[in-house]
């Protein structure tokens, strides 16, 4: 597979994943736009590294994506107190 086709496929997968994340309310549209811009720049600047013989590991993902409040996995909150009668 040519490097250009590989980059195109990666870009499409990133775009679809970001669209799904925005659709489910996991990230904001602004965050998705920032991630998409960064991915596009990385793919453009990464000329030739996807070709044969490239042994560079992919960069580690950063955990800068904020979670929507109230979503599963968000910081735990104590249970609401039980009303006393």
C-alpha cells in the first residue's frame, strides 16, 4: 500500500472517530477540530516515515481530551444522601 493511501486512510479513520465522539457528547466540536488539525499536520509532516523499513513507534497519545461531566468513567462522586423520614 502506498504511503499516500495509508495517510489518507488514517486521516479518514481519525475523522470518523472524532465525529462519533462529538455525536455521543464525549468531546466538544472545538476539541475535535483541534485534534483533527493536529492529526492533519502530523500526517503532512510525516513524509516517508510510513514507507518500508520504518521502525519508529507511534507517538504516545496524550490524555488531554476532557470527559463530559456525568459520563461513565468520570471522576467518582459520593452517592446522594438518603432522605430520612
